[in-house]
């Protein structure tokens, strides 16, 4: 189903980037299982944060609507990478 997933819109509000995905995104994430889903989402979040400053967190939307909570991974909450500590 990966070939059916499309990024429809991208917009930013302050430090949050919103990625509006096609309807198949949430079902594909669910079908991939938790481990693969977490790897995919982490790579998306890391890529956006590293390339689009000052973005700190990512919100995923499904056809311009917030996804429902629950499932293999929760897409209804903001995603962000842990802050780097200055040790």
C-alpha cells in the first residue's frame, strides 16, 4: 500500500509542521506493525526537524483531519525527537 500514500499538503504554525497525508497513510501505518511504523515515523520526524528549522514537532493529518487516537501507534499526538542534552 505504500505506493498509494501521498503527501497532500505541508504547512507550519510556529514550531509545528503539519503533514497532511492521503487516507491510506493511517491504515498503512496500522498494517505495518508497531516496530516498522515507529521506524518510519521517527525517520519522517527526524528528516523534517533537521531540514526545516525551527520545526520542533510534527502533527500528522489524514486528508486534512486529525487522526483518531489509538491503534498500533498514536498519530493523534504531536511527534518530536527527544532534545539533545548538553552533557
